[in-house]
C-alpha cells in the first residue's frame, strides 16, 4: 500500500497483481472504502490482471479534506491517481453504487482512458440524484445510525456495536464536517447525449429488488454497448448478497475484453471534468 499526493490531498492506494489489463475498483459513498472490494473481488481479479484500489477523498485512509467532493472533483481525483500511479493504458473501471456513477462520469470526461466499465448497482447522475443524496446523507442521530447499519447488514464482521459506532462516527465526520453533501447536490446532471456517447463495453449488474433498478435500465437503454443483467432476489447490496456470483461474472467479463492499447498522451481527451 502507498499514499499518493493528488490535487492537494493524500490518497490511500493499494496495488495488486499484474497482467495485460489494469482494473480500477471504485467503492461507494460515506459508509464504504476500498476494503469492500479488497475482501470480495479484487484479489481474484489480481491473479490475472493489474489491480488498483484507492479510498475516495475523505473515505477510508485517504485524507478528509474540508471540500472538493463534487462529482467533477472526484473525476479529477481519479485522473490524478492514475497519472500519479503511472498508468497510461486505458483501464477497466469496476464501480459499486456511487463508484459506478463515478466510472460513468470519468468515461464521459476522459473516454480514451477507459477500456471498459462494470457497474454494480450503480447510481445515475440524473436530475433527481443530488436532492436524493441531500435527503439521505442529511439524516442525523438514530436515523443516520440505522441507515448505516442497514447498508452494512451483509458485511461480515460489522455486526458488533463497536464497529457500528466507528462507522457512524466516521460517517458523521465526513457528512457534517465537510462540504460533501452540498457538493454532491450541486453536481450538474449528466445529459442524455453525454451518457450515450460512452462507446466502451459496459456490463451493468443490478439487483432484482434494488431501489435503483430503473436507473440501471435507463443506463442500458442509453449506452450503445451495454449488457444488463438482473440478479434474482437481490437488493442494492448485491456485492454482499451474491459475492461469489459477482466475482465470477466480473472475472468472466474481464476475460472477454481485449487487452487495451497503451495511450501515448495523457491530455488527448476533449471531455470536461465530469
């Protein structure tokens, strides 16, 4: 594990494996960090691929800055992490929940840096998403703690009161001690034509009972090269509810992808900041 200085902040990064592809795992918001991927899918993927995991700004062991949490900021963070890590070939992005939203935003802004995307019950940066985040992340006290406990009910080892309290404390410091909520709420939505401009292969995995399944169906309808798979009986937490199935499906999808061609320039994209 290493720390990288990117855009004035310290990011906690872990490298695993080697191979013809670089796979970057992106985790969800507030209650999540790179360990959710590390202990589920990343290590099996690393047996035949180069893998990079990092904690998003303010999460896990990365620095909790007071601001810089718009989707555009996090797109620039991801670009900076890739550059600081010396990764020049197009990467495969695997994103869970908000991590999938970030993967889509990055592909819009920097298409030549992305070889493929795997979405695991990913959010969509549409007109309603910002206000939904404000409502969800603005919870306080017992409501907040219950939401965190619900989000992690399937995470082995997180049932103890001590760990629940630590999660609640970290979440509170991020939500109430930074500009995260307002930054996310103010992030401009992705236009339909921007979304449909993503040309790389996309695998979209959504829970049959997920509350954002309709967004997955919208993503599938908009993207020209997207495969949508609905996982029976699962909710938004399919990474925990069907860990083995997720691992096997992601491994199979990666094996189908041709090794990307290394880019010669890091500044060739005409896209914006996400």
